[in-house]
C-alpha cells in the first residue's frame, strides 16, 4: 500500500516490508545486507531508497533504471547507497530491452563506480556472451544465481563448463552462488545444487557473493526456509578462508569499497 507494484508487472509477490528484512538479517546473524530492486516495481526505486535510508550504512542497493533517468536521480540513488544497476534478460519476468539501452545506462553509472548485475538463464549464455564481455571490459559484472544452470545435466555439462569458462576468461565477471531453491530438483536439502556453487567458490574465491534472495518472490515449488539456505554455506565454502571471502571480504569490497 506504500509502494504499489508496476501495473505491467509479470508477477505479484507477497508483501515484504523493510522491517521484516532487517528482522531476518539480524536473526540470521548478518551485520549488513544488499537490497536488489524487484522487477515487479519496474524502474520506480522508491521502496529500495526508503529501505536503504532506514538502514544507513548497514545496507547497499542495486537499482533498475529507465533510459530517461536523470543525473539528479542517479545522484539521489548513489547518496542512498545504490552501488549497481540490474539488467534482466529473463523474458518471463520482464519485457525485452534493446541492448543499446543497457549500454547507455552502463556508461552513465560507470562514472559513479557502480557495477552491473545481469540475470539470464543458462541456454541464453551463448547469445549473450559477447555482450557481457563487452560490458565487463571496464566494469564489474555480477551474474545472478550462477547463470541459472540446469542442475539435472550435472556439474560436468557443457552448459556449466561454458559458464565456468566465461568467468575464467573475464576477470571482471563475478557471480552470486545463490538461489538453490530456484534450481533444485531435490528440495529441501539442495544437494544437487551444492556441486555447482562449490565449484565456483573454489575456482573464483574472490568473485563470488552469497544471498538468501528473500522474500523469494514468484516461487512455484516451495518457499524455502532461510535458515536452511544458511546451512548450505559450509557445504559450498568449506574453509574458514573461503567463507570469509564469500560473506565478508567480497561484498565489502564490491558494495562498501573496502
């Protein structure tokens, strides 16, 4: 009722106010968090800014921008704690956007030191790869949810090898080892997803991020227990050093500049 969803949204999520987010953050034992603009709000970042201003230095944000965003609006977002812009290529969630629009936005946020977050599904990687590599030539690009691999094909599949090669050959490309609940065929232990995330953490320890993806919008199979998602962490980052990088060092460097 405070921040209405976009009238042309592709899904309608449950209500998820900032107070519940901060309560979950504290309950799980995290000191800070990153808030990503949900596509159901379109490019109206009002709810994101409201949450960031309430959190202060304890939160950073990733926005969704329209091509006509003004310099003043970008400054307001930056001042509130936004440090990235998200480009969504999943057609069932958003309408298609011309790539030149994304290039224009990437160039504008580059001056602010922001990174780019991209969301796509594994079958689309071959088509997107040249575009992603061009973006990553001089900006950090973070891929959501490990590029959404088909876990049924196994960690040795050509599909996942192509994603590993993308990161191996592009040092500015990072990934979130998140959302086993969206990929699994074995809920609620997510054991089929663990080998994918573990391979990425071990191969690219300085370029991985973790998150709960709370409040888990548009889930069809089940709503995960966030505590169970936390329990996956030591299975994918098996040493204290890798856990520190995944949960502390990498997000602090990317979002807090330290």
